[in-house]
C-alpha cells in the first residue's frame, strides 16, 4: 500500500489535487497492475494533517521499538526514498519474452551439444543480440552498455571471455543454430524466413561498423526478433522500439535497500504487449537489485 496524489481538472480550468491510500491489483483480463483506492483523504489543500499524524503513530505500534517513527520528528538521514537512476527497460523486456518463446538459448545448447550455458554466457548472448536490435549505433563497449545504458532483465555480470565464448559458438554452429531457431519460429508463427545467416546485409548495414566482430548469426537473430514483432503488431520496428524504450526502470534506495520499479505503461505499450501476448511487467513485489 502507498499514499498517492492525483490531480483533476474542473470545467473552469482549475486543478484540484486529492490524497489517497491505494494499492496495486492485477487486472484479471488485461494482466496489468492497476491502482485501487482504499481510502480518500480528500483534497490536499484541506488535508487533516493531525489525522495523518495519528495514523502514522497508530501504524508504528506494529514496528520494533527502534523502528518506530515520531510523526513530529525530522526523518533520519537515509530514511527517505532516494532516486538512483533510470534505464530503458521496455525494449529488452519485449525481446526477452520473444527470446524465451523461441527458446533461442536452448537452440544454441542443442546445436553446440551442450547441456546448459552458464548464466554469464547466456546474458552475454542476449546482450549481443539485444544491442544490435535496440541500439545498433551505440559506440559504448557492450559490457558498459549492458550494465549502464539498458536494463536487460537480469543483473548478471559478464566478462570479455564470456563474449568470446558466445562469438565462438555463434560462428562455429551457425547452420545448426539457425535451423533450430527457424523450426521454432515456424512452429510458433507462420513466418517467411527467407534470409540466411550469411545474408544479413540489412542488419549489418544498419549497424555500420560499430562492432565488426559480431557474428552474422547475431544479426540474423536480431532481424528475426524484429520480424516477429512487426508481423504480430502490424507496426514497423522503429516505432515499436521507440515506444517500448520509453518504458523505464527506476532504481531507488529505500532505507538502505536498493529497489526498482517500472514506469506506468502507456496505452501504446499495452497495445504492443497485448498483440504479442506478452504479460505486462509486474510492479509488485518490487524487484530487488544487488547493491
């Protein structure tokens, strides 16, 4: 639960702000979190602050003695919520859902006759393809891009050796990986995958020479993900990417604990995810990130 404020505009143009106690509930059909008002404290300019102080004092009875807060006291340093940073998260969230549905990591394991990839190699593989799809012109080294410029859904660090392993796998097993992914895509969607891994001039041309060491199969996987998104939404990829990258993940410090929350979904973001049959990102419980 949380206390929020909302603004309403009257017919005469004046704006009134209300204070409410609310919590998030999951919409049973549309699958996105929606605020449900539990109690309204009324207009902000007519707020009964004494009543709020009594409420805080009453709630604090359930805390340990050292955690109790005097409603008249100044908050202790570090007790307030502090904003840390925000990163684009929607594009990677969409790609990760399609990636898992296509079982791309599993296709690579099958082609390489490997039981499982380490978490660091798996995230390095996804990061390599995600950057070609979301930010192909970025001059930033990929490890820095993955940790600072985007939220990929997992805070798993990877090193240069993990990238080297990914490039080796993609180059060595190109044909087998492509065949497995192609079969998976054909089973899920009726797509005309007419580009071979060796014919990725569209993606390579779009990315220029920003990362000439990237295997051509990474470009093919990028094209595939874009094609799946375009066919199922009826929108061009640049429009999808622009809309989804506006979905940000904010990171905060709350009483010394690092937590994060997605920004509220816009109508177009909901529409894109609905058409792709992707569940909306959950706001509750909050995602905990390592310090």
